C-alpha cells in the first residue's frame, strides 16, 4: 500500500458517477493538471439514478482494467459511496484495486462502527467528511478524532470539511459576496484545525460554489492556507488551477523552511528579521517543504519577495 501525502490532493474535483467522461479525466485527456478526483454516488446522484450510476462506475473500472490500470501520473481516484451499505458492496469489488480509496460522507461517532465494518479492504485509503450537526460540538470532535486514531488512523489521508452541509445544518447558505470565514464557518474551521490538527489529521477546505468571483476564491484560499488546510474541493474545472496555484509556497517560506529543517540549525536564530526556533517551527517547516514538493514555488514577484533567497542570519 503506497503512502499518499495529503498535500498530493490539491484541488479535488467531484464528479457525479453518472458522467460519461470520467475515463478521459482519469487518463488526463481532460483536465491534465488535476491532482485528485472523486466519483460521487451520494449527493450528486439522485435516488432514481443510483443503479445506473453504479453500472457507470463499474464500466469506468472495467475500462481502466482493460488499459492495464491507471496512468502513473494521473489524478488520485476516490469513490464516494452513498452510505455504509453501498460501501460494503464496493469494498468487495475486485475492480476497486484501481481506486485509491473512499470518501466517507457524513461520518459521525455513531456511524463509525458501520463504516469500519463496511470498509475492511486495507488497500483502500479513506477521507471522512465532517458535515453533520455534531461537528459544531468540540467535545464530539475530540471523541471522533480519538476513535479514528484508534481504528483507522493509518488509512486516513485527510478529513474533508463539508462547508455547505454544515451551513445547511443552520439553515444558511454562503453570501456570494463574502468568504466562508464571514459565516459560522469562522468558528468551525479554526476549531477543527485545532482539535483534529492537534491529533495529527490533515484537513481539506470546503467547496467554493461561486464561479463568477475568482478573486473572492483567491481570498478564501489564503484564509484556508493560513488555517493549515492542505487542499480544497473544486466543483468546476475552472477552479483547479486557481486552487493549485494558491497552494504553491513563497520563495521566502521555502528558504526559511529549509533552514529550520536543517539538522545543524541552531536552537534559535534570526532570519529576515524574524525569530526561528526549530523546536517550535519544525512541523511548519516540513509542511512547507511537502507543499513545495507537490505544488512548487510561486514566482518571486507573485510571492511578494525579492527575486532570490536571503541568507539566514544565525548570529545576533
């Protein structure tokens, strides 16, 4: 079972399992820059279309099998089952060897045992989605995180924050003129980043459903990244490059991270008029290096810095 970095997810595009062009996406004919794809059998598929969607998924996997498997540099591929009962069926499909894992919808502490029983294939990674009313309860999130760590920890790539469903729990919808951080998500996202992040889980950011305001998406992405979120759900191909460009690191951050992660770094040193303390900043540094590995570095002018690295000042 190959390890999958949560930073490899980038923009995760959701596609209904009823779509006829999924094979083109899997093989990079469409959206070659895409890093991860979720074939959705849940909210994106109406109840009357479930059977045809399952047949379409099976046809996709058969086509992948006929091609000898997925391309090495194609997007990660996940399936989002409708519920644990459907997951149990898919779990036993031999063709699921061509899938990286499941996105688990609406996971709660109460539903966890059913999902644990359903998704027994150890070769399938998991991305549980936090999108139910109990997400607003920090105590419930502490318990859920502990339960996940005790049973499925090694198989979880990231936890996905379901912003629309969480807003729906309150009877709200995003104001198209503001980011999610001007809604009750301004409480939920930092809380989850703290509680789940402190337990070692990576988290991905909620979808941005407004397609006419790319500048607002960029603003929201800056806030996502400042909260340590490692990727973002995309609902349209036009969002892919915007999300993945935002995940690039600045030259300055990359330079600083390299210095902090260096085995011979001093316990405390000054770099570009800021204190660097490897014992405190090491995890930040490794995250920056991992982001740079998967998403690259912003051009100097885009990162707001000088066209090159400034050397660390380790004395004084």
